[in-house]
């Protein structure tokens, strides 16, 4: 996979380098679609759009980008991540669902190894280990607000926290 090139980098890991490695990895993702005329979106655009949502930590990122494109003729998904066409959330899910984690794991592992070698993880060391936030489940939680699709956990005080 293309992402193995990241472990060979000698330049410091920057956001630009990370995005280029992500783009390179996403170019190699297998497209399981069988062909046909109803293939408006490229798999790479779906993957980059999904990455952009997590990168900015905004659940309305894609909708905002579509509105920005309509109003201003350009959007951050294109200028920052190189997305050509922004798929809808259901289209992203449909395109990415068949992609196994083995296609993305090397990118994550190589990125963490490079950052470790370059000393960029030192500020994230605490409690005898390395602290890295992997998702937003701790950031977005409530004991009052939930939906049928929320994960939840029982708290020691007897209340339920919805994630």
C-alpha cells in the first residue's frame, strides 16, 4: 500500500504531509462496485469526505461544504482535502462499508511510528503511557439527550450516559 512511504519520511510530520499520505492511501482502496452508469462519486472522494468530518470534528461539515460551494463557488473539502465531489452521508456509508480495516491500519500504524520517531508524541505522554483521542465519543455525550442509535453506558451514580 502507498501508506508505507510515510514511515520513510525524514521531514517532520505536518498536517499537509498527513493529508497527502491519507490521499495516497485512499487512492489504493478497493472499489467493490460492479460498474454501471450510476457511479457519480469516486471512492477516494467518499473516503476523504469521511476523513474531513473527523479532522474538523464537525458533524455538519459535509452539509456546510455543499452550502459553501453553492454560495461561494468553492469549499474547504476541496481546497484542504482535494475532494472533487462531496457525496451525501448515505453515499459515503455505502461506498466505504465494504472497505476492510486492513486497508487503513497501515496508515495509522506508520503515522504513529513516524511521529514517535520524530518525538512529536512526547507532549501526549501521561499516566505512564501515550494518550491519543481516537474518536469523539467522550466529547459528545449526555445524560439527558439521546436517540435510538446512541450508544450508552451505566454510570456509577445510576444514571445512563448516551454517547
